[in-house]
């Protein structure tokens, strides 16, 4: 594509994301729904003004990386650690239940081939951390107990998803599972989460020193964004999702982060607050591109609405996709209202589900009907879940105050 076409498409994306976000916010719905709907409206599903391309995809990925960095800056690590066990239970329950039930339903009830059924189950394990966090952040619930449990669970869910994706990819290409490759990915991801915050904190200290000596406008946002992108690349190098690199960098630079091995790396609250103030406009510029790109990835015009198999299969998968994400939440010791909202927050599949579905399509393990049914499930959980979460808080929010 030529530069003018890309510029015009970005213009459309930013304008429609803002307009639809404001409209949804006016009616009391989460603005992220408006951004998702904007992508569906301007994409191939309706008007076809914008098509997904490499430039938009990369800018969207930068947007979700910066969003997770911003979340990391706001994360209370002590509170996150306190909810650690509960997050693990929610993640594991919300990972294995959709995979097992989705596979069983596809393989034994709808009689799909083994590999197709495995990919269907894998697609249902996904949790869109970007969408979930954006919704909770818009309602100022990210640092609530349920917000921290959901955040920890969504991060772990992403890691489990990467491992499962590697296993299924090996199975689809080699006809067998390479356990050594799987264990290697797990080891590298673990190493990354151990060393990333330490390295990021050291870099942050150097940025702080440089900022105190050099009177150059824009030094902090430029160097911090470069640091975030470096950690996104580092995460990919170690086999983890790039967005988790942004999250690790955000935690390390957070004013709530503490490393107990020397005063040289102690927290500087004023510095951390300056970073938040100067980085946030950049985050707010890029993140709508990501959510619009999720809508652009869907083509509702390709769906055969007359197919009875499509309706039976998609509705069955939808029930599995929603119900099974409550499994882990129901196993933790929390008030019933909190369990419900945690389960609801784990439902959106978004870009993670599309990655699984796209990989299955590229490996030719899906028929057109199976593929479109999965896409519809992802559409519903992605677009409507934020609305139900907002509605639930409206009526039950007073019982969730901790």
C-alpha cells in the first residue's frame, strides 16, 4: 500500500473510534465497545473502507503493548501478589474447562476431526487481556480485588495459551507433540519474568539520571517508549507474548514496585508520576487502533446464515465459551458477586481467540462453517461482554466495594 492510503485509513480509524466511543460512553456503555463496533462498521463486514494490513496490525500491536505498560504502571504489586493463588485458580479453571469441554463437544457430539476439535478447544481457552483490562480500567475497578484477581489470571491465561498454541502447532505440522520444545518455551517464559523487572528497573534508573542532566523536550516519553518496545521484543525472544513485555516494564517503572536489594534502585514516586502523565497521551493514541483492528479482523459477510450446522455449532460453543470461564472463579473463596464479575471478565476472547482461529484456518484444519462459527463466538464474547460487565457493576457495584 502507498503511504497516502495508509494515512487515509488511519484517519478513518481514529475518527470513527473516537465518534463511536463517545456515542457508547454517552449511553453509559464502555467506550471500548464503540471502538470494536467502529472496526466492524468501517471494515469488510459493512462498508469495507478499511482493510486489515501489516501497518495497521503492527500499530495495533504497539497499542496493546503500551496499554499493558500503562496497566503495569498502575498495578499494585503487593495486592497482585496477595491475590496470586486465587488468580492461578481462576486461570487454570478458566483454561482447562473450556479446552476440555470445547474439544469433547466438537469431537464426540459434532464429530469433527481430532485436530479440528483440538483447535476449537484451544480457541475457547483464550482471554483477551487487553479488552478485559480496558473495561475494568474505564470503570476504575482495575485495582479492586476482583480487578487484581482478573489481571493475574488473564496474564497467566496468556502464558498457558502460548504454550498450548506451540503444542497444537507442532501437532498440526509434525503429526506429534514435541514436548522438549514445549518445555523450552515454558523455561524461557519463566526466565523472562524473573529478569525483566530487574533489567527494566536498572534502565529506568539510567533514564532518570539522564533526564536530570539533559534539558531536552520529550526525553522521558521517547526513552520510555523505546524501553517498552525493547521489552516487548525481549518477551517475544523468550517465547512470551509481546504485550507481556510491556506489562513487565510497566510494573518495573511503577511507583508501587520495590526491589529489595539496594537503595540505588529505590522508587522515585515523582519520576514515576511524570512518566504516567507524559506517556498516557501516547497510549490513548495507539490503543484505539488495536481495538478497531479487532473489529477489522472480522468479516461477518462471509458467514452462511442459512446453515443449520452453523447455528447449532455456534450456539453450543457460545454456551461453552461463557459458562466454562466461570469455572475457576467459582472455586475461589470470595463473595458470590465478586465471583460472577471475575467470571464475566474472563469471557472476552478478542484478538487472542482470533490468533488461535487464524492459525487453525491457515493449517487447513477448519471447514468454512467451523471457522465462521468460531468467529461468531469470538464476536459475541468480545463485543457484548464489556456491556454486561458494565451493567452488572451498575446494579451490584455497591456489594463489591472492599
